């Protein structure tokens, strides 16, 4: 298993994709940290002069969490894409055959891919945090506030690593369920970024959906990161899950997607 894991990591980190993704992750985290720290923190929510509530300032732990974890709102799409490419590129370039010939036990290969993806997702989580904390903490300190005003911030930072790792596993399953790599990328990112959040909002607006909406992947992700829309002055139609429950929900999504994909790969004939 150890050799198989090293082989999977080597396959990824010997391509140019890894540093391209890392650069995109870093820049996105810096951009979102700047956005929340400069434009959102303390801003009036609603029409100017309407007397609407203001978003919390940088002295509020909830806003500090948003500054540090906002990059993950784009980062999870990148690790989703990585999960798809890890398996999709093997089928596209016909290297899956040699992979299974080198390691005849397919379960070992798939287990190695999943472990490698968890490591890769955590690595990109660290890249994201370097960008967001480096930028956000500098701004918070410059404005005379503590960059870590609450111990719960550390938990949210750790959840960034877990979130990105789990979305990479979800991508692995999607890449197997949709054989065409390009289609898998377009469909999966479209659903995760646009369709699922909109559907979650629609469901949350129904009386029967308020108990269902918290279990949508995007809402569970926000709950894991302790991103509280109410703290931003926005009304929420549902009560978010407790962070550890949300983590279990996202783990379940990842386990189902990766598990189904693994079973299909083990049973599928490879040409």
C-alpha cells in the first residue's frame, strides 16, 4: 500500500498541474481575504442610509473566521477538479491499464488514490490558509485587532483541510461515474457551484425543506467552517448544523461517492 500511495503522489506532483492549482488556490484565498477584510467587514448590509444592520467588524471572531476561510468557497471546487482528474486522466490517456498491471489488486490502487487525495486536499488547504491568514492577519493587525480573538478560529482553520480533502474524494467518485473527463469536470463543478446551492436555497424556502437544507453539501461545508450568514446580517431560513455533525454529513457524501466509484472500478473491465 505504501508503494502504491507514493506512486499516486508522484503521478500528481510530477506534473505542472499541481503548482498551477496551488497558485490558483493561493491567489483565490488572498483575493477573498482582501474582499472580506476591506469591503465586507463593518459594511452596512442593505441600502445606504436605510438603517440596516452592519456586518461585524474585524474585532468579531465570526468575521475573522470568514476572512480566513472564505478562500475555501472556491478552493473546494479546485480539489473537486483534482479528484476528477486523478482518475479521469488515467482513463483518458489509457494509463489505467498499466496502473492495474503494476498493482493487480484494484482495491489497493483505489485505496491508494483515496489516501493520496486526502493528502493532496490537505496540502491545498495549507496553501489556502497561508494565503488567507497571511493577508487577513496583516490587515487585522494593521487595524489594531487581534488576528486570533477566539480559540474556535483554530477549529475552523483545521476544518479547511478536512473540507478540501473530502471534496477531492467526492471528485474521485464523480470522475468514475461520468467516464468522459471533460463532461465530468463541467457537470460536477456546475452542480457543486451553481445548481446545488440554488436548489438548497429553494428547498430552504419551503416549510418542509428547512430540516433538509442543512444537509446539502454546500450548507454542510459552510457549517463545518462555522460560516454564519446570520452574522453577516443575512436572514437564514434554516438552522445550520453543528460543525461536527456537518463534518459527518460531508464525510458521508465523500464515502458514498468514493465507495461507489471504487466498487464500479473494481468490477469494470479495463480495455
